[in-house]
C-alpha cells in the first residue's frame, strides 16, 4: 500500500514538473510575440511570479484567455490587470508594435505664404505683414509700401502659384526696371490676375519692354495701368504692338509719361485696327504735331473705343482739325477729354464739324483752351444743329462765356433737356473806369513837383522863345512821364492854343492859369452836383470833393 502511494506521488510530481516546464516555455513564446502551443493553454495555472505581456484587445490576448478555465480566469484577474498596464508603460519605453504608424504629410500651401517667407529670406528683405494678411483676398492693394526691386521679386515669386488674387495694385513702390522684370516673369505663369496697376514706379523703357513682351502672351489681363513710369518714344513701338495684337485688354492707361510725336505716329495705326479696347488714357504726354494728326486718324478708324482721354497734350489746331474729321466717321466713342490742348476759336469751329455729325458722343471735356467765348459758342451751336446728338455733358472749364452763349444754351435745352454745361462764368460788361481830366493830371504833376506853370513850359522851350510848338509840347509831356494818351495830348493842345496857329505862347501865364482854374472849377461843380443828387441833398464832406477831383 505504501509502495502504491509512493508511485502515485512520483507520477504526480513528474507530471507537475512537466507542466511547469511547458508553461515556462510558453512564457518565452508569449514575450517574444509568438503563438503558445494549445496544450499549454489548458494545463497548469499562471504563477504570480510569471510576467506575461498582453496587448489588450489583441488577437494574441484572446487566444491566451480562451485556453484558461473559468476558475483560472477568476484566480488570475488580479495578475492579468497589471500586465496590461505594464504593456502600456513598456510600449512608451520603445517596445516594438505590430500597428502601422501613419506618416505626417505636410499640407500644400496654396496661398503662397511659406514660399513668400522663403523668398524674402533668399532676397534679404523683411516680409511685409500686410501682404501675408491679404494674400488670400481677391484684391491686393499695396500702394506706397516702398518695396523696391528686391521686395517686389519676393512678392512675384509668391504670386506665381496664387489662385485668389485677381486685382493687383503695386503703385508707387519704386519697382524700377528690375521689379518690372520680376512682375513680367510672374505674369507668364499666373493665370488669375486680370487687373494690374504698376503706376508711378519708374519702370523706364527697359521695364516697358519686359512688360510688353509679357502682354503679348498673357490672355488674362483686361485692365492695365502704367501711368507715371518715364516711358519715352523709344518704347512706343512695343506698346503699339500690344494695342495691335492683344485682344483681351479693355482698359489701358499710359498717362503721365513722356510720349511725344513719334508715339502718336505709332499708336494711330495700331488703334485703328484694335477692336477690344474700350478705354484709352494718353493724358499728360507730349503728343502733338504730325503725331497728333495720325493718332486722331486712328480714332476715326476705331470701332470699339468708348472713352478716350487726350487732355494736356498740346494737340493745337492741326490735331484738333484731324480730330474733328475723326469724330465725323466714328460712331462708337462716348466720352472725349481734350482739356488744355491749345485749341483756339478757329480750331473749335473745325472741331464742331465733327460734333455736328457724331451721334454716340455723350461727354465732351474741352476746358482750359484759349478758344474764348467764340469757340464755346461754335461748339455748342454744332451740338444744337445735330438732330441725332445724345450729348449729356459739356465742360468748358476756365473759359468765360457771354450772354449770347447763355441764350444759345437755353435754346439747346429745348432739344436736349438733359444737357449739362459747365464754364468759367459769364462775362459781365465792365464799365470803363472814368479817366482823369488831362488838365487835372497836368496840375497834379506841377503841384507834386513844386513847380510854377512857367517853369513847366521852360523845360519844353528849347530856343527860349517863350512859346512851344506841338512837337516840343508833346515830347516834353512824354519826358515828364505824365500818363497821357494821344487823345488827351491833343485835347490839352487845343486848350492852350486858342488861336490855333500851332504855337503855345506860355508868356501869357495868367491866361494859362485861368484856363486851368476854369477847368478845375467846372470839374468840381460837376462832382458836387453828383454828390448832391446821390445823397438826396445832403452834401458830402469836402474831403470827398477833393478826392473826386482826380476823376471825371
């Protein structure tokens, strides 16, 4: 009996050892991430000293737990919980994992902010915060920011891929030709900007050449403003090519440059062929002479232009005559500004021939021209005689008109009730200033110089005959500086030469004095009569009479 018990005990110990060895092997497999044998799942218990690394919710964890009976699961709840916590802490310490880690991808910068910052760094300029704040807006207006060529280049780089800005205004930033090069390169790639303003940037002829080259290829820009950039006749041909070949630009502003006669010769033929442009501004240039004539002829051949500004160019009568002929053949132009172009009354009459025919013109600005009221009258009369005229506004600024013009305007209003006319005011008939009595002028000179009348005549009497002839008297008066005209001198001679023999005998000084006294007394009586009548019988103080003695 004892032997049987011993054998049973040995067999049980043997099985226990075997199971213990298998479980230890299982621990090694679990810790290394492998699968445990199925036999180990159903045999033995998990020791408190055993360290099991389990990933909560993983496939390996479910397989291990499924092999334990319910009692084992209850017994080992406490030991399994810290194992999960141990995994979390050890995972953060660098344990390997079978989960895929997604790589962080940098998002595409559509606005261009990052590109702009990097471009600023490469060009050695400070980023402009205003540009960064407004880079996603549809309009970017950066006037007077002092960008310079380097700052402009950084902005141009950022705008190459920009898709939000459609209106770009960089006026007065001192771009210089280098800045124009950068903008031109950018516009070759950017297909969203439609409105560009680079005015007052000193781009010069080189900058003009770069921009014109781009404008010949760009099909997106519709409004281009390039005023105040020192463009000369040298770049006129380049702009003429743009006017001739670009069929997208609707508004072109080349004002405040130094285009001259050669520019007019180039622009005229190109403008005659252009069909897309609606507004052209060539004001404040020097287009005159033959250039003005050819440009005007181009206007006559154009069929698309609506607004034309030629103010402050000095067209003169020659250019104005050609412009009158152009208006007679043009049927699309609606607004014309020819302010300050040296147009005289003669030129106005010839311009009026075109105004008597054109029926599309609604606004005419023609002020500050030396046409006077006669020229204004001729132009208004032409409009009145045009039965198909649609004129709404006429500006004759700084030119005075007379009553005849006002009467004509009232008549024109009956035909064109919506017509508005501006001018420099109505001329009032100025009453001629009363002339001073010639005898009073003579007496005043004698008194101021403390002379006697005989002394006064002695100056003229070269031969000492106590008489002076008309020539000596006239020459003497001129030498004294007394303000006397031809009529007043003749009047004085008649007063002193009573017998009409051609000599003034001034030895009869008393008679001369009487003449002067008589003239003075007559004049004073007239003055006092005026004072009494004006003051309803109340005489003015003697000082008034004295002051009035200087006037007639």
